């Protein structure tokens, strides 16, 4: 028997700067500083939302295709 459906949950969006901090750490570790750091940071920050929306769309397409169905006995099988 296959599990049919998709589990979703609402995610509360907060502006706690988690992505910003990760982006800054990465850019600083790559040696960016000053105005160059600011330009790179703005570019990466603008790219996050479209990338997340594309990923969600890809996941929705995959879920609707039925290719991700897992037999119920495998889904709830004990971990080895």
C-alpha cells in the first residue's frame, strides 16, 4: 500500500537575519570586504527568495507527479 498525499505545514517567516549572517560569514571567508562585500551581499540576498520559490515549485511538481510515493511498510519500517 502506498501513502497518498503530501504533508505540509505553515512556516512562520521571521526576519531574524539567519540567512544574512550565513551569507556574510561566507563572503568574508572568501576575502570580500568593504564595498565589494556590500555589493556581493546585496546580490546574494536578492537571490534567496527566487531560489526558494523555485525549489518549492520543483518539490510541488515532484509531489504531483506521484514519483515520490513510498510504500507504507517502507515508510514506517524500523531503522536498522
